[in-house]
């Protein structure tokens, strides 16, 4: 694959970024585009599948970092009294 940049300013900026970071021009472009896409995506509302996946990913992080046995507790007993009201 190839990408032909014919804009002198764009070429100069990519070269400047690559020189400043010690990256190749390809790596500098890849990282810059990846970061810009992250910003654009953060500004746009997610679709349902993306939101669901983000929630599942977060739940996995919480599960993986919870103390051993944490989810074995009876949370109803901890939160509610014998009448079902919050403690």
C-alpha cells in the first residue's frame, strides 16, 4: 500500500513530527491519525453495540481487580433489611 502526499505543508509537518519524536514518517502519521480518530470518536455518540462493548470491558476490569471472594457475597443482605428496605 502507498500514500502519496502531494501537499508540501503536510509533508513538512509530518517530517517535523517524525524528527521531533524520533519515529519514521510512517509511524508519525499512523500515531497522529490514530490519535485524531480517537478524538473524533470521543466526540460522537456511540452506537448501542459500542456502548455495550465498553460496558462489558469495564465490567471485566472491575471483576479482574476485585478482591478475592468479593462477588461471592449476598449483596441483598448487605443492602436491604428483612422488609426489603434499604439499610
